[in-house]
C-alpha cells in the first residue's frame, strides 16, 4: 500500500532529521559562515515552522542545514518534528504513489 509506505517512510525520515537539529542545538559551529546556512537561519527566525515544512516537502540536500538552524535558534522540538513530519509524509506519499502507479503504467505496455 503506497499510503502506508509513504507514512512510515515520512515518519522515519523526520526522526532521522533529529541529528541535524541536535547538532545545531548542541552549539557546534559546523557551518558558521556558510551563506546558505545564514539565509536559512534568517528564514527560520522569520517564518519558523513554514521554513521547515517547505524544506521537508521539497526534495533537496539542504534540509540538514535547516535542521541545524532550527536547533541553533532553539526552535521548539515539537514544532520542528510536527513540521518536518508533515512535509516528509506528504513527499513520501507522493513518491510512493508515483512509483506504484508508474510501475502499473509500465507493465500495461
């Protein structure tokens, strides 16, 4: 069932993103001075949960920087997890449905 696959995958990915959040929360300066990190920090200060949601729903490699920015800013963990989980679940359901119906279309030919 692609819906269950997407749900479980999204929750698993959201829990995995805690590593970036905790790295930022611990105060480690792994990415200070990085222009992308600085931009994401400003977005986090301004938009908060919406920034995390958008980064989670769009497949991109910079989500870890957003998680670090959220941790550095001491963004509430429950808001981080809620926003991240919502975005990751939507993204994974879309991928699972695309894979499920894409394979069905290919096998019909």
